[in-house]
């Protein structure tokens, strides 16, 4: 029994000690690498380690995966090289944010988000937008009523998109955080906000994609609260409000 256990252990150990050579034509060989020079790769076949040493030009090899998990890449295609570069990418979005709750604000507008895409998977950018909105200005607690005002807001924010796959159609995670500057009659301040959502991107061309995002937006908002009919019941109230976010955009 001990001899059988030892034999199985040696077999499993040897199976994990192989180097894999992947060729440009699609073949994969299980080998033991002897030497990697500037132009050639010398190796033995893994199932015949006592056999002859083979020599292959690096021009025929796309990748070597060593027994410890390290990899060497050779002869990458232009597409593969391009996908590994960090690329400047611009996003343009139009969106609507219907508020959620008893009293709410509604937003509609557009944003521009220049940034950098890493390895076709991660986008990090800085966004600025212009949104038209009906803002909550006064809440009357004794009547459970509120009043709104029209305003133009400018969000400034950091945006991150993490793509799940590198395929032409890919889902992705969308995260944003920043400040929303408000300028309207009697209102002139900025409030923080954060947004998380899921999106789907369709790559129309190499450098052109169209995407749709659905998410949840939370922002810290300040308004005037009237708790009773007297002037002494007037106070400024700050609390988090929420909105459903729907955005349609394209990147290029």
C-alpha cells in the first residue's frame, strides 16, 4: 500500500512539472525546457525525457508556460499587443435619474468622461456633466407637502467601469463618486453623491462601443424644512436622497 501511495505521489508530482509550449499554429506540446536563447528554444518531450533534444525557432512559438506557472509570450499579434496597452478613451452619456421617495428630485442631462482603459478591462475617468432638474426647496411637515424649483446642476466625479469579459458584448460594473454643484435662485452649493450600477457594452467597431447602464444614485441633499406654521419651525435639513439612474452612452 505504501509503495502504491508513493507511486501515485510521484506520478502527480511529475504531471505538474511539465512545461507547455504553445505554437502559433494552435498546437500545444508538453515538454521539459532545456534552454531558451534569443532565437531558439531547446526542449525534450515530456513523455520521453531520455529522447533527443528538439530545437524550434521562437518565430513558431506564441507562448511558453513553465511548470511554476510563469509565462513567456512571443510573436503577439497586433491585436494582442494593442489590447495590452493603456488607451485614452472618451465616454459621452445621456441619462435620466427619477427620484425615489415621498419627495424627490428628478434629473436629466448629459456627461463627458475622458479617461484611460487598461487591458480592455478597466476604465478610469473623470466626468463632468450638465443636468436639468426639479430640486426640492421646501418641505412643509404639517401639511406633508413640498415645493420644487428648476435648476441646472454640474456633477464632477470619478468614474470606474470594470468589464467582466473582453468579448464584443460584455457586462460591466459601473461606479461613480463626486460632487454635484447646484446654481439656482436661493441655492448655491455642492453636495456629494455616489452611484453603483450594472451595464452592458456592445463593441460596434474596434474603437467604438455603445453601452447601457442601470444603477442606484444616493446623494446628500440640503433643503428647508418647515415643521409648523410659525417662523420658529423653519430649519435647514440635510439628508440622503435616492434616485434610479438610467444612462445610455458611447465610447470612442
